[in-house]
C-alpha cells in the first residue's frame, strides 16, 4: 500500500494489521480504498517526498486530521468511524477526514472508503505515539527568522527557501521548519535543497494539522529545541490571521524574545496593510515584505513609500532581502554566553 507523507513520523512495526475502529482520533493512522479521484488534486505525496497519481480501487495509508484551506478543501476528523464509511483525502500528504466544503474551482475532494486503523505489536498506531515530548520553553537562545503570510500561496516557502540558501552561502548553519499548516513534506525537501542542515515540522510533534492545535507555541518551542543549527528559519503556513494558530506563536513572549526578524509575504497591497495593522497592535515589527505583493515595483515601491517598510522579492533579490534583515548583529546578541536558560521540558 502507498503511504502518505503525513504518516512519515509514525513508526509502524512489523506485522502491522488493519483493524476497523468505531472511535476516530486525531492522528490515527488509517487504511482506505480510493473510490473517486478529484482530477485537480489527483496525487499523493509519499514518505520519500515523491508524488504518485491516485487510482480508484487502490489502497493507501493516511492519517486522520483536519484542514481549513481558504483556497482548497475544508474537512475535519469524523466524530465516529465504521467500516466502509466514506471519507476524503484533504491534502497531498494524505491527511484524511470528513469532507465539509471546497472552493468552486476544486469541487469535492478525492473520496475514499475506510478499511480500518493500523495496529502493531505496540497497539493502535497514532502520530502522537512517537512524537517529540512537548517543551515548556526554549532551552537556548538562537536567532529566529519568522516567515509569515497573509494567506496560503503567497510566497512563504519560496521566501524561506531563498533565505536559507543565502544564509548558508554566508556561513550560517541553518535549521529550518514548517510550523503550521497541513501535513506534507515537500516544503521540508525544498528547505533541505536550499542548504538547511536540519529540518522538522509539526508532524514531529504528532500533529497532522495545526488546525487541531489549541496552542501552537509549545510546538514551536519543541521544534526549536530539537533543531540543529545556529540560525533558525521558520515558515508559518497559511495566514497570521486564521485557523492554523499562527497567532498563538506571535503572542508568546518566550518565542518572540528570540525572533531576530519577521518577514511578511503578502498576496496584495491591502493584505500587506492589514498585516501591518494586525502585527502593530501586537507590538511586532515587520522587518520586510516579500511574496506576491513584491513581484514588481508596482507593489514593492508602493509598500516602501506608504508603509515605510522594505519590500524585497525573495526570488528576484534574495541577497538584498537577507541583507535587509541585518542578521549579523542579532546573531551575536542572541548567542552571547550571558544568555542562559535552564532546561525544563514537560511531557505531553
């Protein structure tokens, strides 16, 4: 059976079996049979990062989770399960749930039939079983660059990847993470290709989607503590205002004390203006705009003139964007030996 990338962190023992359950829990690893494929969203990302087309009649392994995509599918973990129940594949990584809605352009998500939940010698297989223990605070101070956006598909991953690439060429050892969104690994693969020495995501904390997180701050602290590198570049998927709990990260003083720069990727000028208003009231300074709103000087010049914030497109001018963030001084300040925090990790 093909195994979706959202199940990558689940350690599945030998002799695993498929056993129907009546309970449905976030993070349960399940087997389904494909019934009807949405041709606009017809591929499954596997655990090695490759993608393959879905075919009616084949059986795949995914994970129960939720999605709230403004420009995609909306779905949730079902309240209960029964053998042969119809569910839907909500994203390319194989997050599966009860279909609720979609954009008119996409239509109904790929429909599947529940076969059962995976069990092995340790019992029912759930992403949380092998997750990193949640941290209560950051264990050491390293500079963090937050790449956030006004919505999905506005250039966050491209911007983060270009910052990783430039930082690496300038001698930084970059640890990178995707810390909100819906479970898949293609963005992590892009971070690796850009030169990151270590990559992680919320999947490492047992979450198939951050829609299902009450507070994302402990996830961010856990990943930050576990990552290698002297500079951390974090992409927060979806928007700073929305369903994916990005606001809980920005509101956390412990995390923000280590944030050396904030880059906002905006889809348009109004989105950039709204981001500035929203972050200003939280006391968060935007160091640069990037993304779709900076594709040409129509956007970038207007943002710089009207908002007084550098607007630099990461694809066109990656070195300029990195230089704008002025990370060298912040790196020295945040890694000074006088900054010390005692370990204190709580197991979730």
